[in-house]
C-alpha cells in the first residue's frame, strides 16, 4: 500500500499500522468506540458489499464529525443510518484499502456485537466462528473433538444426534474450491480452509456470518469487482482490497 493510504480494518493493530507502515486508520487503540467502531463493524457484518462501500465513501467525503453532528442535532438513529448506509458518492482518496487479518476470525463475535447493534431494542444479536478440531477423515467423515462431520449425509453427529447442515464449503488459498449443498433448511454451514494439502482451519458458522462481507471477501474470496480490487492475498494470514 502507498504510504499515507487509509486502512479500513479492526482497531487492534491500528497503532502498528500507523507507526510501522505510515498508514492512516479509521479507528485504532486510541480512537475507537462510538460511531467509529459501529460503522467499521457494520461494514464487515453487513451482507451487502455496497453498504460497506457506502460507509467508506461517506467517511472519506464527510468524516466522522458529520456523524457526530447528526447525533448532536438529535436526529433519529434511522436518519443517521440512512445518511451513511445509503450514501451515493465517489471515493476521493483512491488509496483506501480494506484489510483483513487472521486474528479477526476469533474476534468476529465482538465485531458482530457492535455491527448488529439494534438502536431501537438497545441490544445486539452477535455470532461468530466456532473452530472445530479435527484429527482425521474416514469414509468421508471428519473425526473431530466432540463431534463428527458426515460429508455424505451433511450432518453434524453430536451425542447421538444428527444436526443437519446447509452446506460444506472447501476453501483453498482463499478461494472456493468446492461446495456441497445438502438441501436441508438449516442455518449451519461448515467451512474447511486449506492451503494445498494442509488444513488451516475448520469452522461452523450460521447463515448470518456466512453471508457477511467479512466472510464473503476474506474467507471465500468473493468480492464485488466493481467496488473492490484484490491487491494482496496471503490467506489465511492477511488479505487486502483496494476500494474503487
């Protein structure tokens, strides 16, 4: 990334990104919470990549101060959300990037807590990635700690129960290699991540997480090419997209 680029990512590595790489961040260890954290999290948890693009272009053009002014003027949350999430403008800073790192998988529960905040109910419905530790495969059944994943029937075998799956997705090097769909009306998905012959992670996720921009862009490598351009892929360590 060119120096002084703007980086849309989670706040934990904000200081390192600014100090070592000389890049700007949307929020960091000293400037997170409130509108900053909400809208960054909303970009990741939304199931619409246009929403992420609208958030980034709004902040790029108007800044967080504009959002603060809306709040100070006692405008409703719906008004604020409409202004940001439906913003239709052009990006002025052509060196703006969305940056994903492996630690964000484990932190997605916290990210979704903020991104899914309901202003009316004053609560959140968060979800995350459930890591599964599997040691072997026999007859197309993954032998895992506490459960088996039967890829023939499309079920999780747990304590004499079969829990149906919606799909199992095989991701190699950051791109979908194969998808097995089972036809069940299920909210559960299994993602098997590999790099060549090596398994780098197996996760169970609900549909809300599976459909999120975070999962679609970072894990599955599915991104809107009209709005984003992949510029770096060291999956699963890190991945970056330039915002168009």
